[in-house]
C-alpha cells in the first residue's frame, strides 16, 4: 500500500519519463556496442536502458548525456525537439528576451 501512495504523490511527468535513447543512437550514430564499451557494462544493461525497463543511475545518465552531447535532461526528449538552449543559440540578449516574451504571449492568449 505504501508504494501506491508514493506513486500517486509523484508528478505524472516523473512516472512517465522515458529515455529516447534509441532515437539518439540513430541520430548520433552511436551503437549499442559503443555504449557497452564506454560504460564497461553488459548488453543486458544497455538493452534495459534502451527499452526503458530500467533507468540508468544518476551518474550513468550524466555520462550518457556527455556521450550523446546533450544538455542535462536532453535524452528524455526526441532528437527533433529542440531545447531552449538550441533555440536561443546565437541570439543576443535582446533577441532572446523578445523570443521568450513572444512565447509567454502565445501561452497566455489561449486556444
């Protein structure tokens, strides 16, 4: 019963968090064997990560993000979903402020 209470208290996005590891592997050209060698681990472990049957430990997740050259949390997004940093890259501070202001405006105007 305790585990049910803990799960119901957790934010929905944390329960449903899924690594998009396979998609990132395709985009970056990183193979299962590359990951096995980089982590000195087994094929079974990497398979569980890819299938989202087991989440990598915090330090392994950080190492995966480094290997795939993504920002923290980036492996939970599909490679086609640009991050905030990627969208704002190359803009000066005034441009960044304008873009973020436009996003805020769109969010508040409703459907």
